[in-house]
């Protein structure tokens, strides 16, 4: 009985891992990249560095007044104006607005308030693309359910993987090099066992934070199935918190209070430097000014609500204060918020982000090595799991493996290339960047299917490596910027994106060289000598 | 799963297809029904406020789903897996249709 259980778990682990693995690779790597989505967005926007530009609320009162005048001229009947304060040296004061018909944006010099040339930087989805792809594959509701499905598959593969495992502790220290499938098994074990708690946490929180979408049935069973059920639930859930502030438009004009003193007051009330000011119903007597604190900050708690202060836009009176200290929520809601914070790495600052990044890379390596292990084993002993079609099926598996691992890397770095190569004033360029990513990702399996598997590995890994290593050159050629310049200006976020890409490219180049050696050494497919043997798990 | 004797043919394939269906669609339905029934039961017995009942059972439902999928593949035969799933679903459905203090 015990033998049967272990064997069936091994079978489940193998096939569930294989079927879900191709997409899991993409979900894992893009999720890992979205840890640094903001630096990636900064890099992709490629905004010039402004000289003598102050940071934060040091943006002068004059510049803020200029911003309000500018917005009043461009969008007097807007639903809201948003003024983003510079967060790093060299940043501009960014304005955005939305009217009933359209949305717009502009950039001002934070010291003088002078309008900067348009468009200020490149229109791009930036790192947010990796995040949307991570949970929806840029495929709307269908992608959301597909990602949910493969996440469930990953959870099942993790549990069954642990169940078939005999020697968790030894595997920490076991790596047998150059031994074909044995080495891949060791690599798979190592990359799974080291970050195992992280892997369980990330896949479970990834599913659970979307419980109202993936598993709405308990809610419907208790609150009913009518349209208002979800709203009733939400209202009860946040009954401890403050009711959202609603101040409808009166139709009577009102002059907007000076913003600079409101920003200073918000900082005094919350202890957090203001990140942006949002003016709702500008020009109306009922205008509201909302000053928001930083999204990320160094803190010792898991839950870190964004602080905000709402002011009456005409009198400057304080209407509502949202403290940066987490309010005492009910236990269930705390658990959900903690799961969100855990999944989004919204705590612990940059150290935690790097830890998530490396754990995510290990997770990607676990999926990738599992896929390669499957192919390597069957190359050694083919078996006949699919009857006469066995050869063709394993051939397709190999092609998909190449595309899922190496092709994905090409697509990710190709996204950055599309960003620099598409003209800055191309209409809808943000969407074209995403199309380039998807095209590369979908072309990769075609290429892999046309080439012998081992050549496809070398070629796609080599192409990805070349693209990664050459990224600073591309940047220099297209924008005149590169990482040395960023680092000198103190912009380590953008410098970091480029340096990390180059390091990643070197690792890929090493992998491509290894793949080439393996091919030349004649690890050519060993013809299955025995057809009687059952397929090893 | 275990490929004993000569069952490499259609019988083996049918068993696998049946288990895959049970583990995907069947277990989702099972987990959905079980967590909904559990939430309803917790509320009916006034063990926790209804907000918390929904949250805890929803957050836990994914573990139920995974456990179900593993059990389906661990079961001796596909038929047994379906019978087990059916029992869970029937029991949950019974709790759900009972006239308990529910939506409102």
C-alpha cells in the first residue's frame, strides 16, 4: 500500500509538473521580475535626469502653485488632478488628470515649475507588464483562470514532490556534476529544497489573495448570490475602518487652497514624506485634496497601509487621517492582508526584495530543471508511454522545454529592446512593446520545433545571453544613457536594472556554452534499447 | 499510475483520464461545495461572525482542493476516487440545502 502511494505520487509529480511546468516557468520568472517592477519602469521610461532638481516636498511652493495653474488651464473640469512629487534626484514633478472624456499628463521642473518637453520619457507599461503577465498572461479573465489552474498544479506538484522525497536533508549537500539525468535530479532537488518554504508560501498566497475570484462560493453561501452580496460582505469586512469620504460636486466654484502648507501638514500628521497629492473635483467648492504617503517604506510590520490625509480643498481643514500604523482589523482580514503583503513583498525594504528575487529565481530554476530532467531521462530510456506516438510526443516536450525556459528569457529581454527600438512618439507604443514580448514568446516554440532539440537550446540560450549582455550598448545607442551614468547620478535603481541584466546574460552565456559542450560531446539521444521498460517517474 | 501487467492499453488511459477529470473539475466542485458548506455551518452554529466564516473557509479552500487532488491520485482505483468525491459533495450539498439561518 505504501509503495503504491509513493508510486502514484511520483507519477502525479512527473506529469502534473510537466504539464504545468511550461506556463509555471513564465509565471515564476515574470513574477520574480515584478519584484523590481518600479526600477524596471524607471529604466523603460528613460526620462532625462534634471539638474538641480529637489526631491520630495522640497519641490518648491512656487512649482506646486505653477502645477495647479497648469492643471487649471489644461483640465479645468477634470474629475481629479494628480501631482506626483519627485522621489529621486533628477525626477520631474508629474501631473496627470482625468476628465469625463479623456486623460492627460504633463511634467514640470520641480524647482521652477516650467513645463518640460512632451512626451516626458517613453510611454510604457514598464515593469507592470511583467506583473500583469504574471497573473493574467495579458489574456484577461481567461489568463487569470489559466494561471490559477497552473498554480493549483504547482501546489499539487510541491506536495507530491515532498511525498516522494526520501532525503530532504542530504539533498542540501548533494550535487553530482556531469552525470546526465542524475545531475538534473540533483539540481531539481537543490533548487526546490532550499527555497521550499518560500515556494509553498508564494503559491498559496498567490491563490488565496484572489479568493473572491477563484473561490467565491463560501461568500455566496453566506451572503447570498445577488449583486449586492459582495458589497455587503466588503462593508462588514471593513467596518472597523473609516467610511470612504464622499463629497459630491456642488456646482459652486471655489478657489483651491495652497498645496504646499497642506503637504507639510500631512507630513506632520502621519510622519511620512508625501508621495503625491490628488485633487478631487478641482474648481468646486467641495474640492478634496488627498495627500498620500510612500507606498514602500522600511518598517518592522508586515502590514503597511499607505498613509493619507484628506483636506477640504477650499478651507484646508483636515477631513480624514489614515495613519501608517496598521489599524486593528479582525483576525481574518489581518490574515488576508498579511498574505497580500507576503505575496507582494510589501515589507522589509530592498533587502527583502532581493531575497524574494533570488528565491523566485531558484523557483524558476526548480521548474526549469524539472522540465529538463523529464526530457533527459526519456532521452536515455524512451519507453513507449504513448505507443507509436512516443517519439513525436517527447520531441514536442523538448521543443516546449526550450521555449519555456530560453524562449521566455528572450521574450523578457526583448521587451526591453522593443522599448528602446520603437520610436518614442509612436502612438500606442506601450501596447506594441507588449505585442513584441508576446510575439517572441510565441515564436520561440516554433523555432525550437524546427531545430534539433540540442541545437535549439544552444541557439535560444545564446540569443538571450547576447541580448542581455548588449543591453547597455542598446541603451547608449538609443538614449545616450547607460549604467555608469545612472550610478554617477545616484540612480541605483536604473543602474541596477542594467547591471542585473548583464549578470543574467553572463549566466545565460555559461548555460549556452554548457549546452553546446553537451551536444558536441555526443550526448546525442541514446536510442531506447529496451522497449519493455516502464517509464520511470 | 502503477503500470502493472498488460494494462498499457485503453483501460489504463481511461483510468488516467478519469482521475485527471476528478482531480481538476471534480475536486474544484468538491472544494467549492465543502468550503461553502463549512462556512454556512460555522455561521449556523454561531461559532464565528459570518465575515470571518467566509474568510477562513475561502482562504482554506485551496488546501482542500490540493488535498483532494492528491487523494484522487492516491486512491486505489479511479472509481473509488469518484465515490469519495461524491460522498464529500453530497454531504456538503445536504448542509447547503438545509434550512439553516443563511443569507440575509
